[in-house]
């Protein structure tokens, strides 16, 4: 079970050998936790905080939950959402630049992947001209679908937008170690 309170903590709890709930991991952020979620397989989880960080959680070889990576968007960007792909070997976070004086607020998407050594690393960072409203993996995990709000008038709930289809390079894990 993955839980978050009103504050800065996320907890993973599971049943022990006697069927009692036991705390398995506590993750603390600097600011309030915005979102937390398991991957579709349940083998990974993530947290997103208002401090501009996301944490990738997973199990070690003994099955114990642990923090595997801490992502951090470029200064001045907020994290609006995140997602694992269906294979649990890529993770994306997306957001927009926070500047109340600039209604343009450019967007950002980061793609993280697992290296040959099994560790998570930043693979790609896409800076976009418009705020990113949503980013997700295609069903086959070969592409990113990115929806941007391109209304220059700055209306937050505008119906105007652009959808981008971005091909994930096929050899990300191979090129990451070179």
C-alpha cells in the first residue's frame, strides 16, 4: 500500500509473514507531496513533490523497497505529472516554468531510463516553447505523446493546444554508458 498524508512523507506498507501491516519505506521531501503512484506492474512507484523533485522507488534483490533515484527539474520548473512506461524501464516527468510575470511559461519533459548497471539516469530533456499539460508513453512505449497549451493569451484552461509525438531513441540504454 502506498500512502501520502498532507505533508512531506510517503509511506509504503506491506503485509508481513503473519499478515500484519508493516511499514517498509518512508520517503521525505522538502515540501508537500503532490502525487504518488505505483507503476502498472506494482514493481516500482514514484513520488512528486512541490519542491520540484520526483523520487523513483523500487525493490532491491531481497525484495525490500528502497529509493532508487531522485529526479530534479531545472530551477524554476514545476513538476505537473509523471509516468512509468509499460516495461518499467523508462520514467518521464513533465512540467512548466513558474513565472507569474510570463504568461508563456515554457514546458519541460525529462525522460529517465535504466542503464546497463541497473541504475536510473536522465536520458533526454526536452524544452518546449509552451507549458506541458500532459505527457505520457504510447501503448508500445516507443513514443512520448506531449500535449502543450499554446494559447499565447495565457488562459490556463484554454482549449487551444498542440500535441507532439516524440520517438524515443531505440538504443537509450546502450548510449547512456558511452
